[in-house]
C-alpha cells in the first residue's frame, strides 16, 4: 500500500481568531504555520490568502508574499485556493496563472453552503456557492496552461459526476486528484458509509483524500487511512485535537493525523515522496515570479 499524503489546510477564509486564536492571517504567519505543519508530517499545504485583520484577500501580491514565506521555510507542496463567493472567475484564478504553484483547488460544482446553529435556530454564512461548468472549464484551461495540478474538491456525489463531460471534452486529463469534502451543510454527510460510496464512484486510478469537517474529521481520517486513501486536516476544517482540546497550531492536528497513520499500519509520505506518488515535478517550484500589480484585485 502507498504511503499516506497528509495535507494541512492552514487558515481557510471564514474562521477567525475569535473562534481559534491559532488561525494565521498574514503571509509570515501562514509561512510559519506551513513550517509547523510540514515538520509534523504534512506534505501539502492548502492556503487561502487573508488580510491583516482576517478578511479574504485575492490580491496576487499577497499570494506571492505567502509563496515566498512558505518557500523560505519548507519545500512542502503548495496548493492555493480558488474558492470564493461573489468574486469574478478571472480574479479567482489570476494568482494560479501568475505564480504557478504545484497544485490548486478547484470546486467541482454548485451548492447551498451554510452553517446552522441549533442553539440559536438560525443560519450563518448562508450562501449559494456557484461553480458553473463554464467557470470550471475556464479554471481547468488556465491551470493546464500554467502546468498546475487541479485538486478537485467534491462536496457531494454529483460533483464527482461533473468530471465526466470535462474528461470527454479533453479539458480534464489524468492523473485525477480528488478531495472528498464531507460534513458541510448542503453537501454529503460525513459518514464512513458515504465515504465508501464516494470512493467507489471515482475514476479508476484516481488519487483521493478525505476532508472531514469539525471533530468528525478524525473518524473519517481513520477510515480513509484504512481504505488506502490520503487525508487533509488543519484549522480551516477543524479546531480540535479532541473534544474540548483546541489545537494551538496546524502542527498539532497534523501530528495527530501522522500518529493515526502509524497506529493503523501505514507510513507518512514526505513531500518528496508525495511528489513522486502523485506524479508531480520532482523539484519544488520556487516562489520567484511576481504577478502584475493590476491582477487579482478581487
């Protein structure tokens, strides 16, 4: 069985320090968290850009600063986000085209996206997360031109099915890399039964990882490890190492995932091993390209 590739989602775009003091905002803080995650066993870091006060940031210069801060500390695989609501597609992908990270997240379908409070009987962050086939095709073509691997984020079974016409058109080609995001309201429930069904629906030979939300992350991580898959943890998805014990860094969450991998009889892949296993370039891409200042102004 292959080694387990651990991804760390360092910051997300909605969570704030009021919820978890360890959430990084600035490029330097994100670079430091990338190092902590890599030291604990992460081969990939998934990154959203944030403003200094924690808001979402789509400026190409901010992503370039983050890339430089990460590369100054570690050779971990860099995966930049393209997911956003209310931002033009051109601005969501400009930093991918200009900076050419090894990997970029690509949302594979539309959905209702919300957080519901049972205590207060109300919805928070109640949005329609729109990702049309036209936009997905545009992202794929931009990533292909830039030589960037699309990490296809699927929140439900239909999102996996959305790959079929794109493969038929020739805009999506193997190796396929899927992220199965489970437990988001509006998406597929986060259960092992649903995970098995998702994995059975993937094209043969696909690389895949599970992304569980909240404390339910840990049973899904264990299931994915035993099923031969890869895993993602990190403060974007879950704050807690265990019930009542909040992580003090992304490194705490990666350390637990690494321990689970070893306890369940598998090995953790280094970033070098992950590049070979996933079919990426053997040499880490440098953060040496500075984008045009007018690009990425979301």
